[in-house]
C-alpha cells in the first residue's frame, strides 16, 4: 500500500526517515507477535544493562543500522523486484537486543514454554546467527530472497548490538558480575578456596576496590588464614577512608572487629593515619556504634595527643561514655585528663561540666 511504501525502507529509493519508522510497522499479526516475543525475552535484560532511555536510543539505532545494511545488500547484490518492496518490522532492532544480551549475559539460560530444558544464550544466538547468515548469503548467490525475509537487516541489527556492547565494555562488566556471583556462591557452599581465587581474579582488575578486599578478608578467614584476612581487612579500611567513603569504612571495621581479637582490632588501625582514625570514629558514632566509636577515638588521643583532632576526639570519648555508654566513672577520669592536657581549649568549660555531672 502507499502507507507501507512511505513508512517502510525501500532499498531502491531509500528515504532516511524511514530507517526509524519501518520498525514500528509489521506485515502481519504473526510478524508482530514474533518480534514482541523477542522483545519480551531479551528486552528487560538489556534495559537493566543500559537503562530505559539508552535502551530506546539503542533500539532505534539497531533498527536503523539493520535497515541500512539491508538496503545496501539488496540494492547492490539483489537488484530487481525485491529492491522495490518495503522492508517492515522490528526484527533488526530486536536482533540488536539479542546482540547486547549475548554479550552482557553470556552465561544466562533461556526458558521457553514447552521446552524441557533451558538452553544457554550463546547456543541460541549461534543458531540464530548461523541461520540468518546462511539464508542471507544464499539469497545473494540465488539472486533472490526465497522467503521474503530481510535477513541482512537482522544481521545488521545483531552486529550493531555486538559493537555497542563492546564499546560500552559490557563484556568486562559481565565477567566482573560472574566473578562476584561465583565467589559468593563458593563461600555460601563452604568452598572458601574457590572464593579466594575468584576474588583475587577480580582484584587484579580492580586493585583499589575496598569491597573486594573486604570479601577476600572474609574468605581467608573462612579458610583459616587470619593473617591474610587481617591484611585485606586493613586494605579495605584504608582504601575506603582514602576514597572518602567513611560509612563503608565503618561497616568494614565493625564486621572485622566483631570477628577478631583486640590485638587484631588494634592491628587494623596500626597503619592508618590519625586523621583517618578520627574520621572512622566519627563514622562509627554516626552509625550508633558508640562503644566502637569510643575505642577508635581513644586511639587517636593515645597515639597523637598533640594533634588538633586528638582534642576533639577525647572530648567525644568523654561525651560517649557519659551519655551513651553509661560509663560515668570513666567519663569523669577522662574529663580530668582533658582539663589537664588542654588548659587553653575552647571546650574546657564543657569538660569541667561533664566532670561535675559524672562525679
């Protein structure tokens, strides 16, 4: 019809805008349902990987690229009546989704109604690509399309999907996620040796990732090597503090402090600067881990009593002991120490009042 000629991609007389309109029109209900099926199977995963807006842009781009390739092949290699027929359908755009999905979720298994097993996505994609390539090449040699399907549009959309996936680094993202999943699964299944290997592989990619060091600490601990666990716990703590992620540092410290001895807890702070220890103490206080906060802040006052943050740290320890921990006697002793150590402090009056109320 005239409408289909205006919105479809006609290889012999291509209008650029039709590269973006032809994917929204279909030759039949069956044609539409097939593409909706592909969209349902692969669309959600691609949207999760790219985001909603980027998925829409990608969908349009894959359709346009598929239409261009179909136009080139048809106009140059399949001249004749087939070049004047409008190409319709979202198959090229859906093939692009398949390309992205195959890269980002290459270990996924697909569930099809009526199929007694779940084939791996790579096997499905290889069958799809083999069929499209075989049929497309045959059409060129035969000089016509035997089934009236625009196979080169499908191939173009798929190639576009692969190219975008590589450009966005989705292969590395998938490998990373599978390493995390394998490591977590191994630890859940009481196989810490495998977990250690997987986390170390990820650490080679992301040496500054504090969370990976934390997971390695847990895996080494499960394996019984407390020294390796301590080393990675310290690195997790230092990196998160250096990166300004105080909340993560506090979470890591609390988890390891609850599992280790006092010596191991002290060792975690041994290579950390007073400023970082002070920041850790404040973060612990914000998380209402008052006992841990008091212990960490006291470390600042013991290690570097002459540093500016030590004065504030000692006052905070006094307040925590007096108001949060129910340790009035300790607060009183520390308040007296504060008054003697910092006679010119602007917080001197506050310390005197805390000493008075805790007597």
